[in-house]
DNA sequence: CAGTGGTCTAGACCACATC
DNA sequence: ATGTGGTCTAGACCACTGG
C-alpha cells in the first residue's frame, strides 16, 4: 500500500506545459501586455499537438495569466489596461450602480519592520524591512475606503512617494510596471468593526460608525504572498459585491 | 453596418448542446445525485463527436451543474451530499480555522405579501404571497448569524415548520429534495451596520455592536431569482471568506 | 489576403472504479 | 474484464483581425 501522500503518479502533458509556460511568464520571457507565440509555434516548440497547447493555454487563461483574443493572438495579462478587468481586485461598488473607478490619495508612506503577524503572513523573517502605505479611495468625491498596505521592501526597493504619485493608473499597474511584481490572486476576510477616532476623522464619519474591514493577502507567481492590506470601508453609499457560483 | 445588439450570428455546437443538457437538467430528466448517460452515449444521441460532448459537459461542470468522477460517470450536482461543496454557499468561517458547519435553529416562519423591493428582486407582482423565514446559525454553540429569508410561496407551496425541522441537512438540500428548487448561483452585497435592539437580543451582543450584513439573491435555472435573504453576522469570532482570482 | 484563435471530428490510448 | 471519464493526436475547417 502506497503512502497517502505519494506523488500523483501521473501528470498530464498539458499540465506540464502549463507549468513551463507559467515559468516563462514568471521570468518575463514575455512581458505584461505582449503577445506570446502562436499556438502552432508553441505546439512545434514543445513537440505536442495543437490541442494539447490549447488546453495548457486555456488553463492559464482561466487563471487570468493570459488573455486570448481571437484573430489577434494570446497576450500576457496586465494590470495596466483598463478593460473589464478593472474591477477584478476592487469589489467595492456604489449603491446606485454607477461604475465609478475611485480616485486614490496617498496619505503616508513609511518604512518599518515586519513583526510577528506580518512576517508570518508574508513569509519574512521578523524584523525584515517593510513599506507601510496608507491611502484613501474617494467614491463620488467622498472618502470611502482607507487602505493600510504592507509590502516587503526587498521586492519594492526604491518605492517613493514621488514615484507613486507620478504613476497614472491602478496601484497593481504601478507595482507591475515599476517593480515587476504581478498580483495574481488574493484571499480576503471580511468583518465589521466600529470606527475609532483616527479612522473616523479620515473617513469623515462619527466615531463608532460601523465599518467593513477587508483583510487581504495577495499572491504572485508560485503562490508567494507579496502584499498584506487592510481596507476599512464606509458602507453607507457603497457595498462589497461578490458572486457565489 | 450591423446594429450593435445583433444576434451573435454563430453559436458553437457545444454551447447548443450545453443548453439542451441544461434544459434536461431543469426538467429533471435526471435527478440530483443521479448519473447522466455516458459521454459516448450522449455523443451518439446528439450525433456529435466525443470531444464536442466533453466540451459541453466541461462547461456545465464549471457551472457546478454536473460533477464528473473518473471511472464512475458524470453526476447531477446536489446540495444533499456533504462533500467539499458544503461551504459553497456558506462563506462564514471561524477565526480559529476550525471547519465547523454551524447548527441552524428556525425562529419563525410566516406568510406575507411581496412589497415593492422584494417583488422587484424576485420578479413577482406586488402583493404576491411570500414566506418569511428567520433562523439563527450557531458557531461553537454561540448565536452568530441571523438570516431573514424570503421565498415565493408559489415555488415552496406546503412549506411548514414541521417539514423544515424534520429535514436533516442543509437548507438548500431541503429546498432541492422537498420542493425541487435548485439553487445554482447567488449574488451577495456586504455592508456593516450597528445592531438594533431586536438583533442584539437574538445574537447576544450589545446594541450598537458592528455587524456584517450580507444581502443575497439566489438564482435557479435560467437565472431566475428564487430567494432573497439578509444575513446579519457577528464577526468577533468569525469572518466572511472569499477569494479573488 | 494571411495569420490568429476557435470549433469539430475520428480514433487511439491511458487512468480509474467496479464487478 | 468492462465501462467510465481523461488525454493526446492529426487534420479539416470556421470566425475574426489586420494589413
């Protein structure tokens, strides 16, 4: 009898190719937004059939690593193009259904050291340097979300307020183009809390106002955690939208 | 130049077959938990190739309408089997990572009439009869979630407290086996609110305690809305878990 | 028009579950 | 041994995009 944790004895070809393509993406053989070689070329490169390549690409496309465009080619997914994927990592919507993408204001950028909880979550040694960012999102010109973001300095070396403010586009677009860090997946845990004095002041609500907190851990290639953030959100005019399938 | 809302001029075979299979499922040609015919048989029945049937089934499987089991067959998905899908429609988890499935207590079952908001959401005429259920979920033997559920009487005729209490299993399992109503998909909107006196009493928290509210609309075949519910949730020992991909 | 991704086929073979 | 879903192939053809 084999041990319960034995190696899966069998690995389909298309999954092996998926892994190889994923490595190519991780090492930026093709950059964000660029076309990858055509299916026929990849098929001959890996010595497999059209169909097998298609299964590999379909899987990567389901993971949002690639985007297929009929008649044009297959492209590396990017956070810098404002398509329908704009709201992929932003689940906060206005109650009135208006699809507004909020303005972002950076309040603070400081350096600190990873303490127990942060170190554990981000896979750092306690005391390793981290950046702490604090920013506000305005919906309908009103402060609505307060984000406290923690990033390992090792991956975001050279991050400054000036560079942050100079960039036009989403924060994950900024991370992608300026630091080569691609956010691929996130887990979120939501809770309700009462506003304390500091938060109430920033979000212009009374102390004690019920707020939605969203604790996010974001992962890059190889399921490596690279961002921790806590969002605190006023839900009078907005809500958090999700779908169960 | 064609009008922007023109018919999609082209519908792949596998999607047509997917639709036909979906209709078979909706009219219960095969019941929840049962096997459907093998891929080879379906292929010959519809006069298409193995591969085309597989694409159709793969799509239905991705929608959680079917479950494939290698070597055994393809089965109609059901809410009555306690597998990994137990938490598909329950995103509340304990903070301590224990995978507890909460106990449910029905507090109230009454009949009422659909008013503006409910009628609009459920696609009913104002004044049509609805059931109102109120129940509590206990995590770790403590009241944690208060659900207020609204159902159209037309679809749940004969629902009584006795039948509800007699059933062993999840609420959606109950709806499926007792009324033939299958919940396939849901949209949820989350907000933070302060506990009022009534809720505070039931959930055993102080008035004003911040609570997470989850407004859910649940859909069955053909994207027909069949359930509306508001969950109010204590998030001291629990949280709402979700993933962004 | 050429080149891309998307569909469909027919058939071979593999992995897995059950008898 | 049989039957199920899962993989892989080779090739034909379709739909879409861009020059």
